[in-house]
């Protein structure tokens, strides 16, 4: 089970960092690719990740992209 929780942590970190990075990306092609990566991560793993783990900036971007509600309550 430790591997599963570690993978969930890695996924959460990847989502957080992508969401924080997207607003500052100036290249439209790279920005679109980052959004697609973020979308894929959230759709694949989001339900297992507690949305309360995300910081304000990541939350704002995930809300802007319509992905916030795809995150779950996770394990408490």
C-alpha cells in the first residue's frame, strides 16, 4: 500500500506544479500541451486525490480549467 500512497503523492505534486506553471507559460503551444497533460492527470487520478491538499494558486487554475470538481475527497 505504501507504493500506492507514494504514487498518489507524486500525482498530486505533478498536478499542483502544472497548475501553478500554466498561468506563467508564454508559449501558446507549450501552454496547450501543459493543459492537456494536466487534464489527463486529473482525469486519470484525480478522484483519489484529496482536493484539500492543493494550494490556492493551483486551486484557482484547476477551477479556471473546470477540473476542480474532478478531484476527490481522497483518503483522510
